[in-house]
C-alpha cells in the first residue's frame, strides 16, 4: 500500500487494512507464542495438561471470549498479545453460535478499515472462535478494542457449541459502541474491505473520494477523517443498534461458564430407590 512500510508482523492489520479480518483458525488450536498447534479438546484433561506443560495460567483463571472478527485469526491475536507483553499461550476453540450475526461497525479503526461486530440475528448460525484468556491477555485485548465494549451473552439467548462438546452458558464478546453499519445494497454480513470502502465512496461519505480502495484506507488513518466518517454515518442513518441481549461483562471463569446450573445438576442425579417400608 502506498505510504505504508512492508509489514514485518503478519498480524498487524494497521499495515494491511484491505486484508481484514484475515482467516480464522480452521479448527481448535493452542496458540503458543505465535504458533497455532492442533488441539483435541474432546479429551477433557488434555487441555489442562497442555497449559500446565507450557507453564500457562490454568483454566480456572481464564475467561471465555467470543471472537467474531480479526481476533479469530491466530496471527492477529499473537500480535496483540506480543505488543502488550502478555503471555502467548491461548486455547482457541472453534464452534457455532445461534441467533448471532457478524457485520461491519459504523466505526473506522486506526488502520483505516471497518472492523466487525456481533449483531443480533434471529435464526442465524455463525461460525466463531472462543478464546480462553487469562487476566493479562484479557487486559491486552481490551486495550486494543477502543471502539468496543466487552459484554456478556447467555446461552439462553445465544446457544453456543464449541469443539470438545462444550456448551458454555455464559461468555463475553466485544460489541461495537457506535453500532452496526447499515448500507443499502450490501446485505447484513461481513464483506471485503474493498467492497465496503467502495460503497462508502459511492455514497459520498467524507474522506472516501479516492478511486483506489488502498488510497481510501490510507486517508482514513487520520483521526480527524475517522471522526468525520463516524459522524456522517450516524447522521445519515447508516449506524443501527446491534440489538444484542447483553449485559455488562463481569468476572467470569471457564469452569463457571461451563458448569451446569444447580437445578439442572439435581435433575440429572439418579433417584435412589427406596428399599424400606413405606
């Protein structure tokens, strides 16, 4: 891209905005210092053992966070953790969530691209990646998401099944503060940056009047340009609410997220047969 140096870090999307969001991991992986290793989470003790072997935080100290955009790409997550000095070992569990879609935010990132956000879509099933982050990793990812709020979703609204047969009852996700982008003719999903930036230019959005999508992305790296685009999208009605059934994210650990409610555990217990006189 003109004006940008060669990208020495594959996961630094500020240097390759038109490639957003990169490819998510194709199956369950254990990220270890930038390398994604195949993971077999159906063996319930295998994950805990691997974390211990790498000297990483145990599952009891990890928070489940749903990745719907570039965070689902191993190289992007590795770059974010390394940039903030966080530990590099993260379990990544692939799965499917119901009633949740993915679309572009009505916000431009500092790299000049329009990132992804979860949005409520009744009946939709979406492939996702569930990250199990320790506290330092969670703080590092939080710091890279200035346009988002981390919120909590519940399986009763958004049923989630991930590799290993896990069905978390609660999990976190990053939701865009400025809402979801609504552009006539582009549908409700996630599109290539070339397509989205071209659509903004055709609609006359400020700072997008360059013929080359790379030039548009370059122009949008300016804080003033990004602010102008955000205002324009909101005033023109192109920013819509996400519609998520969510609540503010509080402390949540993996064992707590996957444990059955007390009432359900009681219901599954075998009833003792009475042998004495009635």
